[in-house]
C-alpha cells in the first residue's frame, strides 16, 4: 500500500523514532508499504517517520545509480563507523523539488536487523552510504536542510509551506 509522505516542516519529522521492540508481520508489512511508497515517489530511500510512523525503520534502493546494490530494509539501524568525508547534493521525498550540498562521511558501517529479525552489518560507500546517513538522520528527527545555512533552510521552509498548502487545497477523491 502506498502511504502519504509527510512534507517538511511537519512536526512529526522533528521527532525521534522509537526502536522496534520485535520484528513481526506488522513491521514486515510496514517495510513492504515503505518500498511501494518509495518506488511510487521515485526515491532511493525512505524512513518510517516520513510516512508518519515513529519507528526506527528505513528502506533503501540505490540501484538506479549503483546497479550492483540490492534493495535493503534496515530495522533499528545504528551507524557504528564513519570514515572519510564527501559532499553530495541531496534531495528528500519530504522536501520535494529541493536539493542542497550536504557534508557526510564517505564510508559508513551500519548494524541493523533485517526483516527476518537477523542482525546484519554492512559497510557501504557512494550513494548507499549517503542514503543510509540521510535516512538514519530522519530517525533522529533531522532532515537534510538541518545541515545547510539558516538562510537556505528558511527559504526552503517557505517553499515547502506553499507545497503543503497546495496539497491540502486539492479535493480528495
């Protein structure tokens, strides 16, 4: 099921997500819905808070730019190592039409549970490393514009309020 993606500055996006206590069918359904939602929006990553669920779940699929990668669902992801530095022009499904340069670690190691509840550890680079950091930020109540200047953030905030307002003005089916 495709879910609605919240538009920043929705207050839910500033809240910290709770750890998943147990990986069960409800979490697997959430993961499936998140993949469907991300693909419908043409994204490479999505965090549960972006669909209004304050649980530590992210989905990623960087295959459009990293063909060797695989779709990933990470439950309770924890960044355990950060190496090097890189700058990447990031966008966000919750901040449509906007993109800014963000400084990130070039290589990250992340520990997480897969949808079967098994612990996994993955070291990644390139777009996948950026996406893991970006989506993990969402779980901590941070959006990419929190990494840019106050002036840029405020200009984007005004544009997003207009986007949000125009969505709310649309008739519902």
